[in-house]
């Protein structure tokens, strides 16, 4: 058996840079509500997958899903957030044969607890009932006839 030397060749090309944007539909929302995450790859890259990650209250990053880009390189993803507090979201694109991948800036949303809203509403209702009761009590006192009002007499001693 004879062996012949093998040749391996490789060419390295530097890929062009890309930019990935990210926007959230709101900056404050109720717990268990939906936020829409949108963004775009520049230059336009159709039919690519963008990975979306999040972290809650400065915790660890976790993947929430992926979104395909349309013909203009835009993506959109609807997400229902169940955790209250501060939530940060970031998009990541791995790149392709022409462009390097990129990571978006971090965008944040504050998620308010439904229970907190209910507590505030109950407190406001309580205050309204107290004010209404006080106004009715004052009106009732002013409406008393003269004969039913207490008589104040003063005695002057000389």
C-alpha cells in the first residue's frame, strides 16, 4: 500500500458587521399581560431566526423564544410575562455566511402585580366610602330642626 500526502486548504474571509435592534411595546405593564417585542437586523436579513432572552429582577438570563425575520429583516414576538418586578429583554442573532451575528441593547419593562393594583383600588374605595359617609353625616347634622338641636345656655353670675 502506498500513501500520498494529503492537502488541506482553507480560506478565511472577514464577515461584514450587523446590527440588531429591539423595542418593547410598553415600559410598564400588569402581571400576566402581553408585551410585544419587535426589532430588526441591519442590513436586512430575511428568513433568519432571532433568539430572545430575558432576566427577572437582575437574575439569570433565560430564553423566552425565537422569532423569524420577514423580508425586511424585521421580527415580532408576543410574550405574556407572569413574573412581577423588573424584567430585561435582549435579542441575539447568530449571523450567517455574509454577516457576523449581533446582540441588541437591553430593553426593560416593569411588571406590576395584579394583587398590588387590587390593594390600591380597595384602599381608594375605602377612602371614598369614608368621605361619602362624613359628608352625609355633616349634612344630617345641618338639617336637624332647631327644636332638636341641643340648647346651650350660659349663666352669668354677678
